[in-house]
């Protein structure tokens, strides 16, 4: 690890750019899914989202917006070198992320209890499951990133690396937050 | 040879860590060095290409001799060829896997994977990729995808058989036919891995090109190869995720019982539970990737051809900026033309008209590129190396295959031509021949950079002429079959009276294809032999300008032993009037080429212009490009 901090630092900018490019491809992925929804729903009557979305999705929206705030606090603390604060906010974000996933899963159970299943002759409902499922997968990836950021905040790595991990984690976390807001608004508008 | 400025203090550190212990495993297998990864992609790509070519010979034999029995086939293929005749379902699998391997595994991974990995760091002046680890992962995902794709030949029901576009319902209902069974599932898994590999590679290429260029290498000094790799990678990043979206929905339909793509399906009089889905939805999602994909295939080949033709014509590429803008134009347009694959799906004729117009507009940037290549050759001091011949071959195929694109892009004509051999002829000329020729040109040209040795020229000529002739003999007659309405993917022409008369043509095509396949032995032998016993290469065997030819022949980790060289000029200063050699490398500063500098070389730097003008007066040199004849 000691051998070339200079080389690593030199390499950080391209690596951050890699994350942005991944975000672009992720955006395209969700754009592909939602335009699939539009093409499907445009096919005619009986192919629209004709049930209410689970209430849990409202709460999960609140939770993920909150988690974005806590993530930003963690990011600011790491900039000010307040590592105790950084740790605290990161743990909080991690907790909120887990709560978010639980709320999404709860939303699915609410629907299945009502008889609104993933396997459905109205594929718009299958689409809702697919959207939320793939978004949750992104959240899981985000949680893994938060865990690595937490690990680095315990001072096991040089501060450059800590700041860098903190930075890319927060970029990604805000991104998955925005994706959820987009998906939720998209579904509300297509109800 | 050139002035080198220190522009990268980290280089010193890098040398330190280049000394860490390399084992066989880290050097040849799990290598993170871009040059080794490029070779891994190339060799895997070539092996996949040979396999896909053998598959095509198998179904060509069936097409030429549908009523003959070849006992040897049963020996080789067992239950896939009972009594020496291909099983009809296996025929469909052959066509499907041939297409899949050629389009994705050879012309996407084999082409972009090889040359983007090899040339991006070398030509922009970087020590490696933005993320060497991700680069390694990209290769191993590709390798795993290849293994899974080939393993489907050992599945009881055979490989996927629904065509490389895997339209539902054939791909979505496992019971539809043998080729829809487990082989199809593996096909989907293989493709997901492949897409992950492509995305990792593409993201790395874009980040490396945009962030890690050496000092002086601004975007407009990059060789056209780098431009084409950049735009290809961008296309991949913007289109492959849509295919992922489509494929996961397909997996849901296949394995979980959803109805995204399925509706009103009856098997043996029994209705399936799927209801309300739309198979057209798949076509939209697939072709939104599928069309950009054909440019992912051809654009790197175009970049390679531009570079090879300029070097071997000893002339600057004609219309460098126009070449870049036409690449950008093709990239942009490729996203709004996917509907031309779907003209006959019952699409609104107005929408069809829109897609037709956007499609035909692509002819403009394509024609710009073609004329620029021809103008580059014009009055050049041409060196007919094998690479050059293959690059010229690319232009030839791109013209003859591109012209038929104008027919096919027409929504009205497409009613007749859709899914006929005319389409097969078209895309085999532009992708199957032009893009492959670009790839082979790249192999001959950059072989010394990969292996430190030269390939045999005479075998190269033999390879070129046989392949060139065979490709035209195979694909040209198919146009006439298509115009007569002969549909593609049919198992036995003898079963249809209207197609019976084309059987003799099929025999001719098959023998031409066999000739073309045999010709590849010249290449394969040359390739393998030259790796070990080829003539040793010098540092710059082609007298080219680009940065990769400033690296040592030994191909060290980190590419340059000292500092990374600085770039002072574009990469196409060939035969510049007033200079004593017919090439000036990008690393040569203008202060060393006073006798050939033109005022516009200084890009508005008035101080430099003044110095040049003073020099011109002192040396009695008239500085005006118009004066030079």
C-alpha cells in the first residue's frame, strides 16, 4: 500500500469518471425499462396501471431522501476531518438504507396479500415489481459501498483513500436516491 | 529521436512498482496489463471466430446438398446429424450461434476488446487503463460468457435456435422448440455476462481516453483509431443497458411466468397462461441496442482502416475533421433508426417514414468516410502491405454492402426484401466482410506491437486474395436470391418449388465458402508461426507517426521506460513537403522541423509564427502551402 501514493492519486480522477460512466449506463437501463412500460401501456385499454401503489412507497421515499441528507452530512464531516461524525452519519445512512429495503419488501407483501402478483396478465404490474427489484439491487450495491466507506473511516487506509471512497459512495447514493424519486414519480404519473 | 518532456512525476514511482514479482499466473492469465489483455481478447476472439466459421460451413453443406447423406457428419456430430443429415433443429441452432458468436464474441469483444485495449493507452500516451482491475474482469467475464455459449452444444436439447435476435415467443416459451429449451437459458446467461464485460471495457476505454492523455495530446491530435474506439465505447455504454433491460424481462417471462412479451400462445391446442404481452416490445428493446451494435462492430474497423491507409499511403488522412464528425454523426443517428428493422411489424406508416428518413441520412456520413478513404489513396505513395490490402478490402466491401443499405432502409422496398437473402447479403458484406477485414488489417498492422515480430508478407497476400475473392463469391449471389424472394433461415430449398431453382447457386456459394474457410489456414498458420518464429520487428516497422511506435519492442509494463513522451502535432504528418523523411512522429517538436512547418501548424501562437517567419526569411524559404507542389 505504501509503494505509490502518488500513482494512486494520479489515478483517482479517471476512477471517479468510471463511476459517472457507470451511472450513465444505469440511467439508460432504467430509461430502457420505463420506456418499455410506455410502449407496453400504449398498446391499448386494459394495459394500464389500474391499482394503487402501496402506501409503503411514500414512507420509503421519505426514508431515502433522509438518507441522502445523512450521507451528505457524512461527506461534509469527512471533508472537515471529523472522523467520529463521519462514522456516525455513515452508520445512520446504512441503517436508513436497510429500512428502505424493508419498506420496499413490505410494499410487495402488501400487494401480494391483495392478490396483485408479479406474474400478472397486466404486465404494467409486473413492471412495477421489476422497477423496484432492480432499484433495490442498486441500493444493495450502494450499501456495499457504504460498508467500504465505513471501513475506511476507521482509519485503516490513508485519508486520500478515505475521502475518495466517501466521495464516490455519496455520488452513487444520491444517484440511487434520484432514481427512486424518478421511478416513483413515473409510476404516480402513469397510474 | 525526440524531445521528451517530464510531464508525469509519478512515472518514477511507477518504475519502482513495475519490479514486483510476476508469476506465470499474473503475467499470462490474470494479467492487468492492457497489452496482455488485448492479446487474450484477440486469441479468444480468433478461436471463437474459427468455431463460428466452422458452424457456417456445416449449415452451408446442408443448404447445398439438402438431400445428400454425409456419414462423416454423423461421426462428427452424432445425434445432431442422424443418418448423415443435419437435424432441422440443429440447423436453426447453427444459424443462431453462428450469428451470436460472430456479432458479439468476434466483432464486438474480439475487435474492440483487442484494439481498444492495445491501442488506447499506447496511442494516447498512458501507462495503462483507468482501472486495470476492471479491465481484467472484463476479459474474464467475456471468457466465461464464451465458455457458456459453447457449452450449449453439450446440452441435451441443443443450443438456442431462435435466431441471434432471439425474438419471443420462440425465446420466451421453453417448450416452443428444442432450441428454446435449456440452451436458450444458457444463451441468456452468457449474454448477460457478455454485456457486463462489454460495459466494463467500454467504461474503461472512455474514462482512459478522456482523462489520461499525455501532455499535448488534445482531442484533435488523437489518431482516428482512438476517436473511433471512443465513440464505439460510448455507443456501447448508451445501448447495452437497454438490452439488459430487455433480457431480464425475457428471463422473467421464461422462468417466472410473467407476460411482458407473451400473449395468446397455444401449444398443441393448449393455451398457455401468458396473457396481454407484446412481442413487439422485445423488438423495440432489442433493436434499440441492436442497431447501434452494428456500428459498434464497424466503427473500430473504420478507425483501424483510416490509420492503416494513411500510414501506407504515406499521406495525411484526407479530411481528418470530416472523418471525426462523420463518426459522431453515425453515432448519433444510430440511436434513432432502430425502427427500420421493424417496418413489417404493423408499424404506423408515418413512423416508418420517419425511421426511413433517419436511416437514409446515415448514407451521408458513410459516404463522407468512403470518399475520404478514396481521396487518401489518391496519388499516395502506396505500400501494399497485407494490412493495407485488407484496409482497402474494407472500403470495397463497405461500398458494395453499404449501397444495398439504401434499398433496405426504404420502408416500401423492405416489404419485399425483409428477411430474405438480400438482407443476409447486405449485412454479411458490411459486417461479416468489411468489419472482419478491418480487424484482420489491424492484426497484420499491430502484430509487431503485440508480439515483437512481423507476420509473413507472402502468406498475407495469399490470405487476402483468397478471402477477398471468396467473400464476394459467397455473398454477391445472395442478392439475387433475395430479390427473388428466397427467405433466410430455411432448412431445405428442395421442399419449396419456388426455391428449387436456387439450389445450384447454393452449391456454388457453399464451395466458395469452403474456399474462404480454407484460406484462413494461411492466416492461422502465419499468426501462430510468427508469434514464435517471425522476423524480429524494429521499433517502428511501418514508419508511422503515432505514439505506440515510440515504445520499446520488448513491450514493458508501463509502456515507456522513462517519462511518457509529449505530443506536439497530429498523427498524420506524412510526406510533409520540406521535410527530409516522409513521416514526422507526433513526438517531434516543431522546432526540429523548421523546414516543413506551415503557419497553421502553430494554431494561432503568434510568437511561434514570428520565429518561423524569421527562419523562413533567413533560409530563403517561401512559406505557403499553395506554393508547394
